[in-house]
């Protein structure tokens, strides 16, 4: 009963209930509409043409004297049949083709994708009208054409989903165990695409109704059919005499399309809801504890006292990611923050620069730089302007993943020069000269080439050097490096660490080095803070902690590093610093 | 860049060839008794034979196709069966009406959708919710119903705008503006809401990218980051959305032109298909596909120019 999950969730929200109820009523009307009225929807009556609402004709009569209320009820059938036809055609073409294209790839995929792009780039209405010369005027054969034209929606969805799972282990396992490709596709892969297909289906049903009613409105359908589009056509011809005739079918069409769309949205929300908790912006139940200013704050370059960071949960609670942590960095000192992923070390680093995501809440504590407060619950969110006094100039940041941290649309040179012009107020020529000398400093020989290159034209190691050059370009007092070597090749890792050490010696900056690797800590740091699950478990002098870790967690981290075959870095620490 | 464009251009030509050939065979294969339909019920078998010969219908379909293709590549699409006018001159009479509608509408829709989408993405809050609600509403109320609502209230009831009719710009600019306002507004409302929503998601996904955080850490102001970096990175996605909307509008004008009785391509295609005027239908299909291909080429060109990876090669 897995698949009842999202549907049940849809029914838990009031809008979802309303939408499902409306669609259910439409379905009932489509099946038994005529039994809710004693009028014949097609019986003209020349003596009661274009009448207003009365006890006899609740919604009045149309230009042939037919009962509007009855036609409205019965018209739901044509609408649902049209929607079902389009969806069925699109499903039957889009899903199997998408599945084969995604599963086998190659020429089949190329041809199918080309055809799909071709169909998507065509104006549906014009093709539909041209096709009418071929297929005749039946609204249902037109709906078949619409189904073909919207099939790319299902095709792309299925193809993408199949491509994503075809190399998954369970699909491999099924293949090895001798299941035929068709069986694998229908059993394992269909399960994956089911939910997105339900969402897409509701959208396409809406599109289908829109096309059906517009064709009939144009008078291109079968005018003897009782449908909302035909009613619109009649109403439009009598717009000067009885505009109300337009109102009922227009309302019915809009409500039905809206219900399909809203059902799709509600279903998607339900699916996403089960995957992640929705973050709310502000929540009154969050308790923020006050922290008195620590007396020794101003002595340190940076001091973090009792800092807590949390994210609001959908149920009104708060998910704490950092818990009352305290540490400090002095001028010219290198502090390592070590922990596994999820320990809160990166959140801590971001909070110092005011780079936390919008939804983050500072629950307690403060961050101060040279005694100036950067962050505290009392101040709430730091103003963007106040923070700019610090960013780049006093505190700088080196990211983890070099390639994604350079804007692909701008040359390296521009990305180095612009901050210096903005933050240091240098002239452009001075900034360019300084950028070249910085690139030299970080060990780049051909500075002219790199300066004029776009990020995609340089290697990852080169990009990390550029980012380090950018970080030190405005002479910061504190450098925050978030796993600066993790994304790099092993040989380049050592070079980048050497570079950081050189720069630290040269500029006398304080450095916070966030890492999961004790080897890096041993190599570079003076002191270390060990974090686990958002709390500090141990902190102190690097040599003390390496020699005699008190906490079991630290010992675990240390021994995992030894198992992880990096004795060389340990040896360097053995030599002492 | 040049090879990229050449490839796109070739693919466009191929698309045009494929669609027009498919349309030719389908339409001709399925229409029967063409000559007697044109001549009406009273025609003698002799007259029908003569007409068939005149239209070349007595030749095999491949011969007819090759002859059509030979003329078509030179820009000659024959004459309309309904009134013997040249197909090209008929289309040229109608095209300006449709193009002026669609171009004005897509321009306004682009400006509004971009403004709303970007604001919703960066400001969040009320404007964000408004854009999302509008997107559902815009999807739920089809464009032609919007047009009907506008006609009913602003033309039929309030008499602010003319309900129907077209005034050429050269004739009377003020009346031209009046006659085009409601059709344009209908097209804008129908496309703007979903574009705004899609542009919002494009901007939001750029805002979450790593380099935005790094630029912020360098001391670049948020304003500059949004104007220079975010909009630049979100532009290709936004342009693609708008080009799809443009194609959608070409279809949307069919109904809008019908509602407001405008003498454009949409009106022409409805009449041509209703009367089975095959040469005219073929001409309209070819012209429409050419417009779509040109728009896609322009978007490719701009996207290529915006994307250094394509540009530098």
C-alpha cells in the first residue's frame, strides 16, 4: 500500500479534498448527468428562446430554447472523454517510447528526442487546424492529434527517469538474474516514473480541456454534441443579447481545468513533503536565549561564544544543527575545525560570514570580530550593509568545490579585479596589476592566460588557486577555508596546503580550516576543535590532541585516518611545528 | 559558434522539410473529390475532369509533391483554390496583423513576467505567493476565456474598446491602438502568468548556486550580484521559456483573432481548413514553421552569445 501515501496526504489538506470532490462530481455527472434533469439537452423549443433563469429553466435557455442547466450537466461527459482521449494517446505514445529511448539509448534515443523536440516546437493550434482537413471535423479525432502533440511531455519525463535508474544496482541485479528487458522496464522502472506521470497527467488533462473547448468555441467541433465548448460558441453568438450564456460554460471549464492543475500540485506537494521537511520563515515558538558578552571577546581576533544555529521544521519545532559552541582564533593562528559531514562545521563557518541560508535561525550566542559583534540573536539578521564592512576586507572565504564557485559567465580576471575595486577602492589598472601579482603568488606562471580565461577553460587545481588568490586579494585578517582540498587530486592537495601555509606566513592571517581530515589538521593547524552532531566534543592544542585524545570520538576520527593510509601527514606532525 | 549556428540552421531546414512533406502527403492523400467540391453540386463530369487536370490532380502524388517542392523552394506556393489569389500574397496580407499582435504581446509579457518572476525569486513573501497563485489561475482560465471575459465587460458592457474589427496603423494610429488593446491583453494574460512562474524557478535555482555565495563573501553587494551575475546566469532559461510562449501565442492568436474578428493568419487558417483550401493550408503551415524556426534560431544565437562555452570555440 505504498502508493496510497501521497494520495492520502492530498486528502488531508482542505483544498485537496475540495478538488477531489469536484472531480468526483464531474465524473458522476459525466456518467449520469441526464438523470438529474427532466429536460432533454438537445430538444429545441422555439417558444422559449434566450430566456432568463426561471423555476422552469433554472439557468435559462439558449438561442434554440434548450435548457442551459441540463446542457451544463450533460456537457461534462464530452469534456471528460476529450481529456481521457488526450491523456491515453499521450501516455500510450510517450511512456513506451520514452522507456525504450532511455533504456537503450543510441540511435533510437536520438531519433525519438529529435521527433519530440520537433513536436514541442510546433504551434499546436495551427497543426490541429491543418490536420482537420485530414482527419475530419470530429472533436475526438482532433483530441487524438492533441494527444500526439503533447506526448513529448510524457516522453521526456519517462526518458529522464529511466536514464537515471537504468544503471542502478537493483536494475543490474534484475538483469543479471535473467529478467527480460521488457519485464525489467515494466516492473522496476515503471514504479519510478509513476508519481511524476500522475502529476503530468493532471496537467495534460487540463491542457486537453482547454483545446477541446477552444476548438468547439471556434465552431470547429460537432455542433450537435452537448458540450461546454459548444455552449460557449452559442453564448458568444448571442453576446450582445445574453452574455450570461457565456458565464456558465466558462466557469465550468475553468473550474475543471483548475481542479486538475491543483490536484497535480497537491500531489506533488504531498510527494515532496514526504521527502523533506518544509522550512517556514519565522516561527514564534522558537526560543532564543540571550548571551551576556564575554569579557575576553575583544582580546581575540574572532570569538564564537555559545553559538547555536537551527532550521525551523514544518511542525513548528526547530532542528538544531549547531549547539552552543564556543571557540576563538587569534591573530596569525591556524585553527582546525574537524568533524564528519553533518557535524555542523560548515554551518559554523558560513555563520561567521553571514552566508547562512535565509531560513537559518541563530538561536543563541554571538560571533565577534576584534570585539565587534557580527552576529547575535539580539541583533537578529545582520544587515547586509554592516556585513559588507567585513566581507573580503577582514574575513575572506575559500570554498570547497573550485569549479562551481567561479561564475562560468565571467572571465577569471574580472572575478578577481571587481572585488578589489569595490572593497579596497583601487583603480581598475591597479587592481589588474595586483590580480596578476596575486596569481603569481598562488603559483600560476602564465598569469596572462589565466586572467583572460573563462572558468571552464582551466583545471580544478588551477581554479582553487584562483579562488585562494581571490580570498587573499583584499588583505583579510581572517581566512575561512571550507575543506579547501577535498575536491582536488591528491598531488594537488599537498600543493594547495603548502600554498596556504606560505600565504599564512606571508600575510600573518588567522585561518579557520574546516576539514574532515586529521592529516590536514596535523599538517597546518596550531589548535583544533573537534565537532560532532553540532557540538564541540574536544578542543585544544594540536599536538596534545594528536598525542592524547581524551574523547572516544576524537580517537575514532584519528584511527580512521590511520586506516585511511595517510601516514605521511602524521609524520610531518611528528616533526613538530 | 559559427558551426553551432550552422548546425542549428541545418536542423531547422530539416524540420521544415520534414513537416511540410508530411503535411503534403497527409493532406493530399486524405482529401478526395477535390474538383467536385470546388465546383459545387451542379458540375458535370466533364467540368470536374477539366478542373482536376487544371489543378494537376490527375497526376501521381509524387509528381505533384516534387512540383510543389520545386516551386516552394523558390517561394511560390501556388494559388488558393477558393479565389485563385496567390497564396503568398494572401498570407502577406494577413501576416502583419498576426505578427504585430504577437510581437507586441510577447514583448509586454516578457517584461512583466521577468519583473514578477525575478522579484518573486529574490524577495519571496507576498509577491512570491502572488506569482504562484497567478500561475495556477493563468493555467486554469484558458486564453480564449480571458478574451471572452474582456470582450463581455470592456467592450459589450462598458464600451471602452471596440468588440471587433481591425484598423491599420497607417490609417489611424489611435484607433489601431484601441483595436489591438484587448487582443494583446488577452494574449499577455494567457502567457504571462506561467512564464513568471518559470522565470522565478530559473532565478531561484541560480541563487542557490555556489558561486553566488562566494561572490557575496568577496564583498560584492547583493544588488550587483543579482543584476550582473544572477540575471545573466538565468537568462538562457528565461529566453527558452519565452520562445516557447511565443510559439504558443501563434496558436493562441487563432482564437483571439476569431473573437475580435481580426483579419490575421489565425482567421485565415480557420477559413482555409474549413473550405479544404489545400494550397493555402500548406502555405500557412510552411510560413508558421519558418517563423518558429527563426525564433528558435534567434534564441539559440542569444544563448550562444551569453554562454562563453559556446562563444569561445
